């Protein structure tokens, strides 16, 4: 691709496609242009993060959409708030002072009062292992920091039921072609 084609692509004009190249389907509409599904007004969201900046950003995003927020700077305080104020959704950072996010998630899932509360884990670390481990111990979703307003609502939207209430994600199963084949062998 020449420099002119790169500039055209950069500024939104499609570059000329050579006749030898097959045309592909039009790209999916941009996520930001699609209507957003919100939880019902007044949905309580607990944010547990040691960064006051992250707390402020999430507070601003969520309150602008009609959510109520409860904010805690550490997991221990967050677990108390979770039991006492019964939020319907939790944003939980992994790296926290004292108890980390994984330990807090284990405590949430072991407590009969809180085990059904959906949890979106957050981390600035790019390691896929954190995401994998978080979902293995009961996280409903994972969001990388830094994040945009659209990413926040994308993750919330994935957990809403038809009434706009956040619910635990359905357990993820492997794709059928990745599941082990089971053969029954009978002795003759």
C-alpha cells in the first residue's frame, strides 16, 4: 500500500481495491453508534479499587447513566459494603493493598449472601493469566485498564437480563470441537 492509500485510509476514505482482490463484507457498525442497553435506574454498583482516579472515572460514567455507586479503596472495606449495602454489580480491581482481588472474589463466591452478585474484575496488567484465573474462580467478566466509557457499558451490558438487572454470567463451556471426545468401549 502506497503512502497515498495509507493517508486515505487514515482519513476515512477507502483506498482503491485492485480488481484482482475480492471485495469483503462491509465492516460491522461501530459499537459506539449502536444503542446502549442500561440497567434500570438506581442500580447499585460497588467499585473496589485503590486508585481514586479509577473510582472517580467509574463514578462519573455510571452515575451519568442513572446508576448509584458505592466506592471502596480496599477489598476488606468492599466486602463489608457488599454485605451491608447489597449492590447488584461489583467492579473489582485485582491489585489492591492488603487482600488482593482474587482473594476478595473467593470470599464473595463463598458467602451465600453475595455469591450470586456479578463481578467484573479489572486490571492494568496485560497478562491473560489474570483473566483466565479470574474467570476460573468466579469472575463474570474481565476489563483491562485503562478503559473507555464504551468499554465499561459494553461489559455491564453483557451481564444484564431482559429486565435490565445485572446477573451472573452463564458458565463458559469449551467449543464443541475443543471438548474431549468420549468413547465407550465395552469388553467382549
